[in-house]
C-alpha cells in the first residue's frame, strides 16, 4: 500500500494555470508600492536640481549626502529584516517603514531652506525605505512558488515603476502650476504617502507567519552567511554596487552634456521608468526560464553601455533617448532578479534577514561609489570620474561572473527525483512468505509481542508518523527550537 502524497508540503505540486498566476499578496503589495512611489518620486525627481542648483551644493557635497542616506538605509535594512523574521510580522514591520517615509515629507515642508533639517528629513525617508524593503520582498517570496519568483518580482517592480513614472509627472505639473513652489510638491507627496499606508493596512493580508528557524537574537543577523551560495551572492552584489553610479549623478551629467533647461530636468527619469515598466515582467519571466544569473549580469552590461554612451561624442538627442533606456534595462534585469535569485537560497525563517543582508551589502557599496564618484568629479572633472567608474564596473562584472551561484544553487527548491519523495511500501520486504495478520494492525503498540525472527527496527522508523516521510524542510542553519517531525510540520 502506498501513502497518498496529495497535499503533502514536502512534495512540490505540479504547476497549473492557477499556480502560475501572481498571488493576491503580490498584487496588493504592488498597489501599495505604486502609490508610495508616486509620493517618493515626486521629491526624488526634483531633489538633485533643488540641492545642486537651488541650494548651491557642490557635486562632492551632493555625493556625500547621497552616500550618507544610502548608508543609513543599509544599516536599517538589517534591523527591519531581523524584526520581521523574529516575530513573523512582515506586514507590521513594512507598515512602520511606509509610515516613516510618509511623515518625512512633513519634515521637508517644515525645513524651509535649512540644509540640516532637509538632510534629517531625507534621512528619515531613506530609513523608512530601509525598514520596509526586506519584509516586503520576503512577503513576495513566501507567497510565490519558487519557479515563479522572477515573474512575481517582475509584476511587483512593474507596478512600483508605474508610480515612479507618475511621480515626476506630478512634480512637474505642480511646479508648473505653482510657479516653482517646492512646498506644494512636499504637501501633495505627504498626502499620497499616507494613502499608501492606508492601502497596506486594508489590502495586504496580515497575521503572524509561522516560519521555521526564526531569528532569536542580534547575533543571528549574519546567520544566512553560513550558506556558501548566499555568501557568494552577497560578495558579488557588493562588488557590483561599489562600481555603480547613482541615478542623480547620471542625470546631472546628462543635463550638462545636452544643456537641457532646468525646467525639463524632472522629465529625465521618465525614460528609465518607462523602459523599466515595459521590461520588468519579461525580464522576470526570462529569469525563471533561463536562470537568474545571466539576466542579472546582462543588466550591468546595460549600465556599462550607458556610461560609455555618456563618454562618446554623440549628439544630444541620442543621449536623451539612449541613457534613460539603458538605465531602464539595467533596473529591469537586476532589481527584482537579484531578490528572486537569493530568495530560494534561504530558509523561510531567514528570508527577510537574508534578503536584507544582500541589500545591505549592495547599499553600503553604493555609499563608497557615490562618495568616490563625487570626489573624482570635484578633483578631476566628470570625464575622469566616468572613465574610472567604467573600468571599475567592467572589473567588477568579471569578478561577479565567477562568484554568482550557478543554476543548481539558484533553484534548490526544484522537485527532486520521484524516488526521493515516493513513500515506502509498508512491510514491503519484511516476511514475504508470512502474510500479515489483520489484527496486528489494530493491536496497540505496547501489547505487541516482539518477533525474534524479524530484524529490530531503527528508532528513526519505529513510529507510524515516521513512515509518512519528511513533513517539512530541514533547517540548514540548525536554528529550529526543537527537532522532530511534528515540529517541522507545524512551522513549515
């Protein structure tokens, strides 16, 4: 007799049309991100113009501030991921981050022209982004099948980018209607951010998520690094992040090369957002079919081409089209694909903290990149800074190609051969010449007489529950509070 495997969580079900659809949680999170990005990109689109041209900051000062905010975000990502894994409250932790970012718009409104208050408000916005990113991405991985993570992240990033596309348009319309009144942009951005928090509360399913191996202390923040494949992803992401130029610098370079009027500066991110919107889902589906490693590397090749295009003697209209387009390809092939590559490498109870580690390594590397590029621009000029960045990115790309895990690491949740999950026949090879007595099956275990002719059973297979096969994934980090089949079934 074979035991049925239908409904068993250790046996991956056959893919169906319904299973291939994106889950309702992903769509709800995408809606929240869409509205929130409208709020944030209204400020981000005018921020370089406001700081450099309005307040007179040098490129070095702008690079220092941008790197400082990114570094603060990176450190908070670890806290957000650890808190989400420890309590299983991914929605609550993400909501705190969304609310903090929304309230930071009031800080920009009240800061006036004080640079210190503006820096504090922007830091609060980045802190909120750092808190919410890892729990949100963990929710996507936990509510999506492993073989559809690329598509799930592609759909979410496409909806997120829709907000990024609408934000600069809204900022430009407000500035045009109010004669360059930045305060009006901040007010509308604050109201839109509050709407995003409300949508998170209403649309995203809540409740505690029972996951295995939840974090129990601050010392466990680096526990995912015990996995060799995760270490390689973290190192590769850090190397590529250290050679990545921020969007603000690229748009400032583009504005200087083309001598674009300051009024049209908020439109520069629209081309990248439009390309990202169109390519996010196809890039995710391609990553699901061919593996996530290659699209991630090819995306950085697109950034390499964008840097080369800024150095090439090409006409302004070609730059205005080519650079934003290549930036959109870069983000479509790297942002969600990196999370889809990393997610299956991590146990469920370490999902948020593991993703936060990758994001933190990448963000801290970008701090170094922003400060270094700003210093090189100030000391040697923009062309020398671009040449150094171009060479560094090419070198980092070669190293990452050797470091990133191959397909067998990317898809550890791929169904194993049938023999690995096929249940054993009960008493298939024991006493073939002697038929089993019907009453033996109903006889209590403590009243059974030992059979001297049969071989003694091992303790691992003495109970009936053990003959059911594995009831849940084994925690590779050894962080489960208890062991045994019952505990794994409850927390898987």
